[in-house]
């Protein structure tokens, strides 16, 4: 009887082991899986870094070309129309005589023959052009009477003015080439007596005189 009980116990243990061992293995597997899932769920996994995209911008467009500057317009020259200056009417030359030796006829300056100490016209006065002719003839006659100059050959351009006392003053514009002749001519003008004819104004008269050897 006892032997049967032991055999029954052994058989029962064997049946229990056949059921318990697989159940324990399954429980271990399930526990391991649950532990793994539970353990990894609490770990924060970092997402892999996203690739950085570098945007390459196109180069800026070139600046617009500068507008071409217009060349400055040439200045228009306004031509001034000059009105013709009215020519003053000149008084007709009047016959005059020169203090000098008597001469026959009249010369190119409408100068009458003198009789030593003669006179120069009276009244009215000369215009500028005629007064210049009068001065030319007066100085030329004085040269022909002067012993320092009446044998010399020369030509001189002079400027002459007459002061308020009617005294003649000259300066040399174009020399004769001989300083002595120039000096003698200035000395001659300074020594001349006062002119009997008034100038038409405070003007300067320019003319030429010359000397030549007598024939």
C-alpha cells in the first residue's frame, strides 16, 4: 500500500513538473520582454540631427548703368550789332597864313602864302581833322626854317597836343633813327610861339613830319 502511495506521489510530481517547467520558462520570457519594454520606454532617444541646408543665394543684379550726361550745349554768342558811329561833319578848311618867308600860291594843306609875321585864320575854329592838317603844316614849315633840321633827311612820327596857352608840345612816336634829330625836333616845338588857332578840344594829334635837303 505504501509503495502505491509513493508511486502515486512520484507520478503526480512528474505531471506537475511537466506543467510547471514550461510555465516558469514562459513566465521568464514574458517577464524579460516586459522588463525590456518597460526599461527602454523611459529612455529618451534623441532624434538624429537634421541635415543643414545651406541656401545659396544668386548674386545681386549689377547696378543699372549711369545715364549718359548730355554734353553742355555751346553757348550761343549773341553778336552785338554795332551801330555805325556818325561821322561829325568837319568844317571846311579856311585859308591861313604862316609866319614865314613869302611863298607863292597855296600848298596841299590849303595854307596861303605868308609875308613874314602873317596870320592864322580867325573866328570859328577848326574841326579835329583840319586842325591836325594845320599842325602838320605849322611844324613842317618850322622845320624848313630851322638851321639844325632843314639840311637833314629824316621822317618822324609824332604825337602833338596844345595846352591852354596854345603852346605846342610833342613827343616822338617813331624815331628818325638819329637821337640828335629827335631832340632837335622836340626843342623846336618847345620854342615855337603860341599858336593863333585854338584846338577843337583837349585832343592829341598824331602825324608825320620829314626833312629833306634843299634842291
